[in-house]
């Protein structure tokens, strides 16, 4: 069309007859009018198609870009049922990952954002929960906050429970044979106890035992749990609690060269000997004073170590007054109360307050203590003469 216009002007220039050219050009345009309109319509159609392609591409691109800024999330309350575990000490991000892995939420970010908007999210308790698949982050959070959805398969391990007793309690709850717990416990490092925990500063050889690392607490036993997974969960809890307390760091900095493992042993002794939580730190101080201080034999002389040995060989424990001299001072007993130095391992699994007492005991030169009331409080003494007077008071009160 543009070529036709150019040609018409060229002819006009050559002929100099403007009128003739004008008429001939008008005739030419009249003769081509239908074809021109067809070309125009085609051009418009192509323009609309082109705009459509560009517009569609732009919409598609916008949709893709929007996906990077809008958090993927399901709508509604989901369907079906699935169980997820909230582990002890889990962060919101850990819970979000567990939900995403189980197909509950469309993205971990969806749950995290829902938790950030709800101050109650910090109240999520450890345990196993029944939830649904393909839930919105908000609905998933609501289900975890509702304890009706928690699978009640809990077991409480009391403070001061020995490993052997712990295996029995766990076996009764889970029906997993005690032998499987004993087999798993033979490899403390395989259960998660770091190698450095067994280092000692007193020159005695290390005996790697899980005793002391099975933190006493209430545990939700997950479905299809194994002996190894349960003990690992308890070890992980121990590491979490002592990590938050900075137990190992503070012991090394404040306890005059005593290793964290030796302090853990002291915590177990305090847990076994103290009749009242108020005295945990003082009993720990007595243990430190006897072994690392100015006690004549530098030994513990605590009868609870004898009972621990009895349990380890399958023998019933006894009250101190019922123990014979041979039992108290058996040379075959590695936990002999008169052996110099600290005993080989903890004698139970101490709780947080006992750990705190061993980490930061009150100052004092006490070497002796005896229970003096029915609440289990003890009287502490620096000398044996003062200790005998405290014992006399205890006898008058009918305690011993």
C-alpha cells in the first residue's frame, strides 16, 4: 500500500499533469478499496493476537513472580489423619519442617508465619499429635495447641532413677524387652553422648556409661519407637538442658579443674543422698570437699555407692544400718566408698536442680551431714565432733 503511494507521486513528478494524476490515482484507489480494507482487517487481527500473546506472557510471568512473594499455603482444615512428633526442645522451625515433611502444610513458611502471628504458639508442648494432611498453616497451629489432639503415651522418669530401673519402666510402657534397652545402652556415643563428656581430670580411666545421661522427665513415646530411639531422645534432652545451663562451661571455669563428667557424678551423688531439694548444693559441696579437699582418705564414704553396686550385680539394696562391714568395704566393688578419688560413673540420672547444685554449690567446708527432720533436711558439719552432736539431735527427733 505504501509502495502504491510512492509510485503515484513519482508519476506525478514525471508528467507534471497534476489533474490527470489525481484522477488516475483516485480511480486506482477506488479499484483497490476492497483489498485495502481486507489488509487493514488482517493487520488489526494480527495486532490483537500479538497483544494477547504479550499480555498472556506477562500474566504468566507475573504469576510466576508472585509465587516467590506469596507463601504457598493450603486452604481449609485438610482431610485424613497423620501423626507428627514435636521433639523436646524443638523450635518453631523444627515443627514446621516436621509438618511439611508429613504433607500437613504446603510449606514450612506457612506454619512459621501463622506461629509468628499467634503468641500462643510458644505453648506447643513436646509429644505426638494427630493432625490432617493439606491443612493451612493457621489450622495446623490450632490443632497443635489443642491438647485433645495430643497422643497420650507419656511416661515419667523420676529424678535419680538408675539406668537399670529406667529400662524396666520403659519396657513396661512400650513392651520392648529390657535386653534391647541394655544392648542399645552399650554404645553411649551411638546414642548421642559426645566423646568429650567422658574425659576426666583426676587421672582415673574413663568408663563410658549411659548412666547420668538419661535425663529424668516426662516423655511422649512416639509410635513405632525403638529402644535406641527412646534412649537417644533422653540423651538429646540431657544435652539440651545442660547446654542451656552452660553446665560444662561453668564447671570447667568455676570448679577448679574438675571435669564436667566428674561434676555429673557429683550431681548423681547429691540426687541420691539429699533428702530435700534445698540441700542438693550442700551435699554436692560435701562430695567435692571429701574427694578433692582435705578429707583424710580423699574418698566419698557414701553408702549410696554401695547400693548402686548391689543393683549392678542384681542384688537387693539395703539401708545403711543393715549393711555389713564386708559389704561396705568390699575390695571387689569399684564403687567402694573408701576407695580414694571419684567413683567410675554416675550412680543415677540426676535432675536439673541436682545438676545446678553440682555446677554452682554454696561455699562451705562441710565434710559431714545427717538428716534431722521428717522433711528430709540435713544438718551439715565441718568437724566430726559437730557431726556427732547433729546425729544426737536426729536420734532425739526419731529420724535415725
